[in-house]
């Protein structure tokens, strides 16, 4: 199947642009996917990951860039959706030359795409990328940026989780609830802190022994389980996937005991139809690209000159957005993911009809 057919499969409108980037001297192999610039220049992070194949890298960047378009639309940002993946093991091949080569490719797009951090890339990496391009955010405080975007990502997930809790149990709090957090990385560790402060019991897991060691030292009250499968089957009220995508699939959903799913991971639904399977089981799914938008809100705020309190206020509104989507889902008799898609598509269509692609 060709690239045009592949991108058309990703959504009703397909992707505007997919750029394959290679710099043999540094070893860079990257793909930049721009789903839509109807609302403005595309914004989305750079994922650095050792994909098993080029096809897997392409599939991920197409999924992620489409998700960013919907996320930015629902967050109320005047930004389109894009994403980039760098194919390789960041522990082995990441270096200044590679990151700067990547920055030159971003610059070559002339502002149609702003990049930021994602899995495998960090604030320090964005400072290096920024030596070659103006179109980068998620930078360090020393260089005028916002710093770690995980802080507001976790805050936004917590707000979305509160809205889901209100919808299911009648009160916007996780007090007395058992919350299972799958992934104690950049976002998960901050989310755990919010949950404990709110009075929740936390059960968690991570594939990284260092993350488990951090949890034991920082939050000894957190119950740790062996793996994600054990967490899914645990007696929990809320399941929070905070690692890689595809956590909700044909195997995990039937085993899930939680009544609410709300987490930071992107693309949590392994394939279309999972949202209906969740609904049929009476499990409320707070769409991932709604509740995890705090990070993109934070890095987007850098573009106009970062102010943490302003960005946090915008991220706090994820509570209201999630509440509205859950209300619309009930009113229309559809799963929340469908209601969220409709709301995002409506905004992209209404605003984007004035322009179909973004030009500098």
C-alpha cells in the first residue's frame, strides 16, 4: 500500500503532508506527519523510539499526528496537528549532530510544523534542536521556555479524571478510590502526587526498575504490582494508562475491573471499536487526547511568551471540556470518544473553512 492510501486511511480528510527525513552522516531517520493546519501551524512532539520497522514508525506518526489535530482543537488552541518520530534507540544513537540535523528538517518546513518533547526526547534535546530552527517549543527555562511539559500534562489528566469521577460517582474527587497507574515516567510520577493529595489509593507498575525504585522511595504508600496485566486485573476503580499507546485492546478491556479509564498515554484505543466495547461493559472512557492536553497547552503557551499561571489555568479547563464531552455523549447516546471526535471535527470545520492549509 502506498503512502497516499495509508494516509487516507487515517481519517476522513487524510494527512496534508508526510516528510521523510534522512541524514546519513548523523544517522538520522525521521518522519514528520502533518495531519491538518486548518486551525494554524501544526504542533506536536518528537518521539524517539526503536521501531521494529519503517512501516511501524510510519503508522505511529500518522496516528499520533491525527490525534494531535483533535487534541489541539479540543484544547481551544489555534494550532493544527502534527507529530514526528525519529527511528532508533535514543540510548544508542541520539547526539548533537543527529538532533541538529533533525532541526534543519523542521526549519525547512517554514513554520508549518512546531516540534516539542515526546517519548525519548527531553527539554535539553529541544534546546539542541532549537540551534537549527525557530519552530521548536518545550524548551528549558534558561532559554526562555516552559521547562518540563509533563507537569501540566499530569495536571490536565487529573482534571479529566475528576470530571469522569463526578460523572460516575457524583463528586469531582478521587478520594477513597483505588487508581491504577500504568507507567511512572515523566507524567505518571506527577499524576501519582496529585492522586495521593486528593486522598486516592494508588496501585502502580512500570517496566523500568528505576521508576519502581523512585515510587518506593517517594511514595511508600503506593502499592506496586508486577506488570500492566496484573494492574488491569486488579481491584481498582480507575485505570490510568500513562505509557505507550494501545493499552486498551481486545485482551485488556474484557479483563478490566475499573469503572473509569483516564490516563496520559496517547492512542490508548488499539483499534476502532474498542470504545464501544468499553461502553458495552459500562466502563467510562475519558478520551486520551482530551485529558492529556495539558502538555500541549503548556508548550503552545511558549509561542506567545510563557506564563505558567496562564497555562495552568487553561489546563485546568480540561475539567470543563471533559465534563461537556461526557454530557454530549449521554445526550447523543454515543461513546465519549465519538462525542469528542464530533466536537473536534466541528471546530476544525467551522474555523478551518476559512483556510485549508497554513502558510507563513
